[in-house]
C-alpha cells in the first residue's frame, strides 16, 4: 500500500519502520523535520505538509498526543482532509476522547474518507517488537482494508465496534493498568514501612495471584528506583482526564479510578510528568513525609 505516517516518537518511529520493512510504500511528515531522517535513510519519502502526505497515500496512520493534535492534523490548515481522495482511510492510533473519534469519522464520511481509531497497548517495547495490542473502532470494511498494516505492527487486533469504540476500550485498559501501578506503589510503600527487602517482596508476589506484567515491569522500576520514562506519566494523566470526563458526562461511578486520578494530579503538581508512571511510589513517599522505600 501507499502509506503515510505521522507521529515519529518512541512508539511511532519503530511502528513506521515495520511498515517500511513489510514492503509498503511509506511516506512521512513530522512537525520536527529532523525526526524523519532515519526513515528517510531507510527509503521513506518525506512530505512537506499533512495534505501532501494524504494526497500520495491510500492510508495515513497517525499516533500523536491528544485529541486536539489529531483534530488539527486532520482538519487544520493543510491538514490531511485537504489532500485525501475519496476511498482513502485515516487510521489514528493515538489515545484520544471517544467523542473526538466519532466526530472525526463523521466529518471524513462527508468526503468519502474512511476512519479507524486503533489505539494501542504495549508501550515502546511492544512497538519495537511489533507486538502491540490494537483496539479498533470503525466500519468493518475500513478495518479489513488496513488489516495488513495493523498486522505489521501488532499481534492482537480486536474490532471493538463502531468509530470511537477503540478509544473506549483503550480508556478501560488505561484505567486497569494505572490503577495496578498505584496498587504496586502502595504495596512497596507498606513493605518499606516494615523495613523489608522490596526485591524479595516483589519476587514473592510475582509467584502468586498478585503476579502481573505491571508488577513485573513497574514493580522492578520501584525496587530499583529507576524512574526514567518508559511511557511518560503525563500521558497517563492525559488518558485519565479523558476517561474521568467521560465518566462524569455519562454518570458512571469510578471510585478507584477517581482516587488514582488524584494521585496522578499530585504527580503532575510535583513536576514529575516526564518521569515514568512508576514514580507514583514517590508521590506516596512525599505524602508520608519523604520516607523512601529501602
């Protein structure tokens, strides 16, 4: 396929690389032109505007930060919509509000352009390994048309429902995952208060019913006090803003998520938004008067 790609960050760059390696005719656009250089050296074309990217593409894949970024990319000045031909498809793999995904799908439909919201889980390592879980919303025909692209980037692709449904599933994923990170932080804090070896506690827990990927990855970060970002905490804070705003609008009680959101707010207020979310442990330590885990 003739594929365009926007969003060459820690996840997007390897994802675009997989598309190129799979033999697709890849072109890229980036707000920071220097980020296109590695893919250009590998054979990708570079476009000057999103509209130019869309004009030469059957499908454009994007993975950017927030709802407003996707809206601007799609319908801003020289946006994708200005270049798309009827029959083209925009696959957005960002994590954005479900309502935004639905609105963009409806606007694109007016010009005969397809839409798939396909947010992902698996982080940067999952992107590198082409092992992402992909939660898709949109029409079945559009999803099937882009399935070869998704299969080059992920290993579990599930069609959740119509436009926006993929974003709802991603919100559920984030709610469970970040709540588990907070639970790990609280467990480490309790163990530290007893003066225990946190590595031993984590090893014991990993062999029982508390064992999980979150405990494996984030628990190890907490034990080692390695808060260098895998995924920056500010992105999880943004995701919780989306899901809590939806919960408020729909009247859905999310008591655990609400408490975790407050911890993320405290994290952001402390200036740790560009650290790894495992730094939720330090938020607890700060509240306890600065006592660090041993």
